[in-house]
RNA sequence: GCCCCCAUCGUCUAGAGGCCAAGGACACCUCCCUUUCAAGGAGGAGAUCAGGGGUUCGAAUCCCCUUGGGGGUACCA
């Protein structure tokens, strides 16, 4: 009944959304997709996109992962209006810097009777759980401390035990979570656990922190992974206990491994955004693919190259709640498609340069330099074979340095005599020497004529030349290849091939 | 075990009661183009809409059950 119309913000409140990763590792591809959906939604509604770091787990915290996460978001073009490096009115944006806030609110819950102190130690909790499992009871806290009186609590304190604070869940009734993508989901309160809100180290658990921060940061729409759905009723209770209004909630579906077994992990390939960058994926290709995991526009358009187009077409309410499998084949297809058909050549060249430099194929080669122009020509010829930017060096190597080692036998086509090949290469060398390689049509005409004269099929002549000049049996078109390799190098390589065949005799 | 979510070609999906003897994309196969490899073009194969009950004149679309898959079940997020 409070279902909001599609495509509209859905509340009178200004749109404010957040992405709230916890710094325990690299940004997972599932997180990237959630961030992408969230960011698009913010941009569509002129709202704020907030980045909040949920660093409340002292044990799993990894400092490096903050830089790694922000770097992955920037790479994907997802900029934030408030958060680390951006500031904002609702900071700090690191939960570890907001401890007093959580502690104060937890105390308020204690006073209002919505929460209680629990002195149970890990050993007891473990024992209780083991006991429950052994007797086939649902595991969960047995509410041992829920009924402690002042004296008993004082006694525990005197022992030096620092309590945690737990939420006092009603023993009966039902809590309904209004998920925007699934509709109402109901949970029986008696099956819910008296969850810990504040740990004994003074840090909040996720549940407490997320509710307080979303409220204080005036978040209007929550987007987060599916795995949070089971704890949503807890959050609803917290909103009620605090007397706050809950944002609209969207649980985005999990991304499963290619074989459908479990959540996407690096078992079957890359699972972190940065791993995709390292292989040479284009952020827009990855974005395009990720968009289509759980969302679709219609029955014929799948390629959405620009953010502008996505802003016009994406609809958060149209996200499909069912989990989907990650297909490495399809992301790779998108990447290849973007490289070959979407990205402009100059842009593509710019993006390939770091790879070529790292491989030692080009030096600085700033834009405008002859070396840069040469690289551009080379890339133009191989881009239809390039699926990943990381393949650029291997695909273009022969345009820059010497040819790879090759087997002299690959110079000899089926049904051709070595002596004829030597002769053919010598004649080809002479033609290249005399005519040069800049005029593709001219060189083609002469080489075809040569083939006719020697009684060879075109391929029988072209293949040895190709192998001699590139070191490979697969290459771009022969004449454009010669042109970009250049006259001098072509002649040298033909001579080298002739010499090798001579030695073999 | 218990709770929750999900269910259309191998995969991602279109589909919001008649327009669907189910459309598109990836992957796969064939042919065309062709100096090789790609890219591209044209075709093909591939889903009794997980199964079973309902509701309805009519169901892939609504309801129930079963099955399957996934998620959760921490002083982790």
C-alpha cells in the first residue's frame, strides 16, 4: 500500500542513499553492482550518494582495503558526495569514529527498556549453542540475562565483567519487513534472537550502527545485498524502539558463481573489482554487464555504453529479486564488444598504452609523438582480436620489436617446396624494397601477380610472408600489417627468414 | 535442524490473464565473406515456462503444496 510508483523517489524526503562497505578485503563484484544501482538511483533523483566505512569489526579490519575499495569505486566512475575524502555535514563517515553516538543510543535503549545488559561469556554462549544443536533445538541466545535484576547486574560488574547490550525482542507477534523488491516479508518474533547491539569492546554491531547512521545521515532508501534480509526485522524493531522512520529498503539479489554453487567467490575466477581492472576490463564494459545481472531494460537492448543512457533507463524497482549466476563468457564478450565497437580508437589507444609500456614495447610515447601514433596504428589492426586490454602487448609485439621465435617449418605451406618458398620470399623482399609498404593496394597487386607467376595460390605466398614478418600464422590483414611494420623491418625480417631456410638445407 | 528468499532455453533475461504453439543476448553448430586469425553477415539447435493441484471462458503470468537452488542462523559484516 505504501508501494512507491516506479521511477519516482518515493518519499517526500530528499533522496539520500549510501554505500557502506566494511574494510575487510577488496571490493567484491556483488558490492560493485549494489553500489552501481545505488549510485544511479542517487544521480537519477539529484540525490546524495554517501560512502560510509563500516569498520566496526576490529578483528577483521584491514587498513589497506579502504584505499582498495575507494580506488575500485573511482575506477568504476562511482563518485560520492559525502564520505572519506569528500567530507559532508553528516560525518564522520567512519563508524569507528562515531563510537560515542552508538554508546549513547544504546544507553537510551537500556533506559527505555528496549534493551538489556548481558554478562554471558563466550564459553557459556558456546556451551548453550552446542547443547541446543545436540538436542536439535534452534540455536540462539537463551535470554539468560534478560531477567537479571539490579543486584545481580551489580554483582556481575563487581566481578569485573563488562556486559554487552542486547535488544529485547518481543516474545510473540510478527514483524513485517517491507522490501521494495519482494513486498512484505514476515518474521515470527519468537524465532528472532536477542541480538547484541553493543559489544563489550564498546563497538556497535552492524545492526545498531547501520540503523543509527542511516537515521542520522538521513538516508531515504537503503540498498544492500540480499544476505541482510534475515536481519532486516531486527532493524525494523530498532527503528520502532527509537521512534524513527525506516527508509525504504531494497535487498539486491546475490551473485552466484558460474556453476550456481554458492556466492561468487574467486574459486572460479576474479571476484573483486580490482582483479577485473588488472586483467584489462574496461569499467564501462564491466558496468554494462553488471547492470544486466538482475536488471533488464526490455527484450532487445543490452548495450548501454553511457551513463546518461543508463540514467534515463535504469529503474531500481525493476531489479529482479532472484539470484543470478556470474558468466565469465558474457563479461568477456562485453569487454571485447566495447573494445572493438564502442570505444573510439584514440581512447582505446590511450588505455592500452600503460600495458604496452609495462611490457617494454614503447617508451614514454606521449600523445602526439610518432611512437604513440605508431601504437595507435597497431592497435587499430588488432582490436578485433583483443578481448582484454591485458592482451594488447602480445597482440602487437611484432609491430614494435623483433618477431617471436618461430618454427622455420611454419614458413613452408602444405604442398609447397622449400626452394620455392625461398625464391618467393626473395622476390617478395625485392618488391617491398622497390615499392615500399605504404601503398597497400600497390603492394597487394604486385604480390598477387608474383603468386600467379610462381604458380602459387595467394595463400601459399602470403602465409610465408606473414610468418616471416610477424612470427605467427595468425595476424591482421597482410598488407596493412606490412604497412604498419614498415618497409625496413619488413625487408629485414624477410631476409632473416630466407637465411633460416637456407641454413636448413 | 530452524527461519527467509528465489524458480522461463546450458547461462543472463523479455514476459505484470488472452498479442506466447514463449522474444532477445552469451555460449554452441552450419553457411557466407576471406591471404591467416578474428570481427562481421545469414541461418540452426536449444524452454511441454521445475512438478502437481487449484482459481478462471482462458495461466509462464494469481493461489496452495512438493521439489530444487540460494541466503541467514556470531560480542562478522
